[in-house]
């Protein structure tokens, strides 16, 4: 059974930066947690936190048996084509994976911290079997009780389960944003996935925000024609830094 208290375990430093290739993710952290008694370990990562439009997506993935697909690494180091190719291999390899979403309207309503919490819980609650430990990419535990959480800086580069979750999350959200581009042409959602690219900025200034845009965000203050649409942010404490 999962532990009933949340334990945020300080992360180890990621690999040092250098000009050479980085080592592939390993099972080191997963094995450490299993040795401590966690029979089922899941990796968790998010995508879309810093976008101006589109949902926030969290993926939770339980690694499968045997070696992971060759080439697994931080999703940001891969081309879109290679991410899609790896996702096709990762899906049948993982024991289970699930997605949790928080739409733009919910982000505006509750703030990013709570949106992350809700999306992560939705993903974890959908996993079978239920994880007894969770490796969360980054420094901040936005999941909390009753999950036993280990935060891991550069987890998507060092931990197999987190790297798998990161690639699945990125591929799934990119596909959704490409679909939204058909309904909202001109913003470049199919290329920049709702992040503030030059195309996105130019169309936003001219045509204004879509229903997919986050209306409590400060970018609206820089758009004279549309700043009156900005929603009041949640109370202090409802947000965490985006980067």
C-alpha cells in the first residue's frame, strides 16, 4: 500500500554541463526507492507550464521490465520526429502511463501551483497499479500528500521513468496543440505549442486571445487592445515561478 504521508526527498544534482554527450538515463533512483521498500515507482513530468495558450499536461509513467527503448533522454534534446518515434516505442514498454490535464480556464481560476497539483493527481490516480513512490522532475513538490515524492533536478535527463513520462507528455500535448491550430489558425500552435513565438505574439496583438489562452497572465498587459480582458490573478501563494 502507498505511504500515507508525503515525503519530499532532496534531489541530487544533475550531470555537469559539458560539451560532450550526456549519459543516458538510468534506473539508479528507481532502484534506490525500490530498495527502500517501494514496490511500484512512477516518474512524473509536466509540459506546458510556461505556455501562453493551451492546457498544462502532466504524465505519470511506471517503467516496464527490461531495458528501455534505445535513445531515451531528455525530451528537449530530441527533434519532434525523434520524440514521436520514441513515444511509439515507450507506450508498449511502460507498465502503465496516464495523463492529467489542467485547461487554461482552470489555470486562471486556481493558479499554476494548484493546477500542477490537480493535473499530477489526476495522472497518478489513473495509474494501475498505484505507485508507492514518485520521482518528480524539478525542485518543487507540487503533488504532496499522500504521495511519497522524490524531487529530482534534471530528472528527465537522469531517470528512466521521468524521461519516459516527459517524452509521452510532450508528444501528447504537441499533438493536441496541432489540433487546436486548425480551430485557431495564425497563432502557430502547431509549431510553438502555445509558447510565445514571434508568430504567436503578432497574431495575438492583432486578433486577440482565443478561448485557449490563459487570461490571468501578464502578457495581456503589453497588448493595449486586449489588456482589458485580463482576469485577476489568484491570491498570493497561488503561483510558482515559471522557470
